[in-house]
């Protein structure tokens, strides 16, 4: 079995790191967009926290979709040297990259916990979008 085909392989670690970097980037964007003092004065603490989490979730979906659709990679993917291919190893078009971004943003917790299937095949997010991620 090749080294990259295991769930604990270097590519799995790179995918987890990439996802964590992108989560942090989306959190920074959320902090810049969300009117904390105004919302804190208008909302109770639990509602305020839930509203921050809801905005962060929406920013995650937009962040992954826009960065993958427009630039072809998220910031974390660029830092970790991860690129898109389809299941046969060919380049992936903009629409499929944006589709992966929307799915990855929506299922970011699954992506962080299960970047690859246990047998080393692409994870659930990549299978839904029909793409593969490799270190380039």
C-alpha cells in the first residue's frame, strides 16, 4: 500500500492543517464583518454567541466557494501546496472547484475530522464533488 493511501499519511495531515488554516481565516473575516458592540447590546449572550456561529458558518461556505471558484485554491491549500485534480488526475474546472468549496464549507467539521477515508481514498467531501486533492 503506498504511503499516501493511509488515513494517517502526510497528505491527510496536510489536509487537516489546510482546513484549520481556512477555519481561522474565515473566523478573522467574521470578526471583521460582525458588529460585535451593537449586537452585544441588542442580543442576550446565548443569542449573540449563536448568531456569531451562524455568521461564521455562512462566511465559511462563502470563503471556500469564492476562493476555490475564483483563485482555484483556498489560502490554506496554497500554503500546504494542495491542488485539485479529478478522479483521473486531470485538471478540474472552475465550477467543480466552486462546488467542492461549497460542500467543504458546509461540511467543514467532517472535513477536519475525516480528510481521507480509512482506506486512503478521497474523503466524503471530495467524493461528493467528484474531485481529488493532491500535494502539487
